[in-house]
C-alpha cells in the first residue's frame, strides 16, 4: 500500500475508538473494492469462504441498529 494514496490509517484500526475503527474499516473496504482486490492483501470472508470484489453487493455495515 505504500504506492497507493489512501485514507487508511493503521493506528485508527487498533485505537479502540469505535468511530476511528469504523473509518479505518471503511477506508480498507473502499481501497479493496475500487482496486478490485489488487491494491492490498486484505481479504473478505463470508461464512468462512473468501469472496472476490464482484461477488459482494454491499459495503460493510455502518453504525448500529
């Protein structure tokens, strides 16, 4: 990811602050989906099965219900 400009800040992911963690996850998701899974080594699993970008119809959940 060094060659890609991104909103992702690793410290946010591990901060313990829910909003910062959500921001980091959203940035990872956006990078993964816009690069079609090629820009980082982040993998998405659903029910224990790896999925590709084209197999996902929505982004990660945001907020709590």
